[in-house]
């Protein structure tokens, strides 16, 4: 996708469009931030000012700072950061068009970009949100469904290892509904995971087809 | 795209392995020179996008993994091409295209004791100079220490520098130097390949140099396809005919 970045990815979830770029492992710029036993992972999530119908102020909002941390923590268990001590891995997630589920699309794109950069990771991370609208559980909610629904539960996981790296819940779900939502989300994540792998493979197979 | 290639009666199947893929084989059957596989309990998990060669030898399959992308990580004994980016009183800080900067001490470069009180270090190397050096010491807790005390090492005064993906360096050199010697022979260039993905070309004329650059870029792009050396050979011949350097195939 992006030539200057070490790895990059573009992901669409319906109307939500996200681009992710990864740089590194590289030298840590404020020297005091470096860790002697592993790489630090820095993440910046940003919504571009034209990504919403009302212009969004380009200054980083409270929400963006929080989501940067959420995305970073969703990726950290997957990345083998102890392979590169005293370095930094920078992840940039830019939302081009927002229609709900930007954090899940962001995590999906960021994981792809990290893999594309050749950074060792135990598994790809895929994410999707489950919502509850009029008592019905639905997968991959958009902005309208999120605003008028009763609950919204974003979930990120490493399907190959069957491990959850991020789980949030906004609203109310009964314990039974929660279990249903979890299985529904995992089903969706597995589909996204397959698409991620296909996309990674395609970048190399396409080159192969050019010369034959 | 799978095609048998290589030396003895082995059948090779090629595919692309991705992070999270699990190879089900005894650990002894996995050849993993570049550290692409994480062994956790009884699982072998692939950690980077890599090329997986499956060779059927006798009683079982052998799995060989080569990464397709990744930054260069210094290793003791590697030859690297560096660019001086800073000068201290008695050493140079060298950019070696890795997450860690190289350190070259003046005494290591000159091969004799160096005293900053009597001499100016910038007389020998200054910012922007290109050097070929060897990594003398590296343990990840401190920056790699370089040395130029060996054959063919030292300051580079002529030639042109190109950069490729560090994981493709092995392809440019080829099996038992097959690729590099073919390139040198066909383009009449002297080629120095640094393990960090920087290559120095010393050519007699610009036409041959340009062909060599194109060929190396082609290797970088198509390194994961079988039959690379032959394809590059015909590519160079084609380019030479196009430029009127030779008339027919086979010089």
C-alpha cells in the first residue's frame, strides 16, 4: 500500500475505511523511553477531519488517545517484542471514513500492517463488534446500529491460538446473551482472519503471476 | 507455481507461510536458520511472512523457511555497508540500516592507537562517507561494534550504492555464489553485497551499471519464484540486445 512504510494495510468494513502503517523496529527517539528487554510499541489512532459528516477537529481528542491505547494493547500480546530490545515499533491507524466499528477495523488493519512489515508475531489479530438491537444480537454494527442499539461489544482475538486480546462492552447484556455474543463474534473473527491471510498471500502471488 | 528445483532427487513444494500458521512436524525436520518459527509446547508457530519449502526426503518431509520481509538485525561476522552519520572524539557512529547504530572506533579503522589530542578524526572519515565494515561484536545490550581490519574492508571511494530489502540479500548472492558470479561475469561489474541490504557496484560504464541495477531490482521483486538465476540471465541478455551492447544471444 504505502511505499515509505515498512508495512501497511487498507481495510474496509462496509462504509468504514481505515489505513494502517507500521514503521520499525527502529531506534527509539526520545532515548529515555526505550526498554532494555524488549521493543516498545507506540500506536496512534486518528480520525481524519473529513471522515465524519460534521468536520472533526484535527486535534487529538480524548477519545482518540484512549483508542490508541486500546489498539496498542490489543496488538501487544501478538507481537514478539522481546526479539528487538531497545527499539520502537510505531503503528499509525488513520480512519478515512467512519461509520461505526473504527476500532475493530483499526485493529484488523494494524495487525495486517505489522505482519506486512515482517515483524514476528504469534498470530494475526482480527476484531469485530457485536451489538444488540431490539433484543436481537447482530454482528459488525455500524454507526446507526450503535447509536440506537442497547449494547455494543467490540472483541479482538487471535483465532489461531484461540485467545482474546481485547474485549469491551457498552450497554447491558444478560450473561446468556453475553455468551451468545461471544460465539457470534468469534465466528465473525474467524471469517475476517481468513480474509487477512488471503490478502497477505495475494501480495506475493500477484507478483508471481506478472512474470508467467 | 510449485516446481521442482535444485540439486538431488528431492521434490520441493513451495508455499507462503503466514504468522499464526502451525507446522505439524517434529522440530528436527524444520530448518529454520532465520528464526521464523516459535516453538511453544508442542506447536511450531510461524511468526513472519515467509516462504515455506517442503522437501520430501526419504522417510519424512523437511520444512525450510525463508522470511520474505523484515529489518536487518546485526550478527557478529556480517559484512555491512555503512554510512557515517556522526563523529565523536575517537569513533564514528555509522548508519548500518538496522535498528541499532554501528560504532567504529578510530583505532579499529586505522589499525594503530589513535590519540584525539594530536590528530583530527575527520581527516580520515567524515559524515556521509561510505564504508564496508564487519561486525566485530554485538549482543543487543550495546550497539554493534564495527571493524575494518580485514581483507576488502574500509572506505569506499568509487562506485554506486543501491539499497534492497535485507531479507533478499541471500537471493542476490545465490546458492554457492551462483547469482552474484553470474551478475559479475555478465555485466563486468564488481559487486559488493552487504548483509544489511546495501550493495556497491563498481562498473566500467553506465550502460552495464544500469543493467546490473535493473537485474538486482528484479531479483528483489521476484525472489520467491523458482528458476530465478536463469530468468535473470535471459533478462540481462535481453537488456543488452535492447541497448545494442551485443547483437545475438550468448554474447
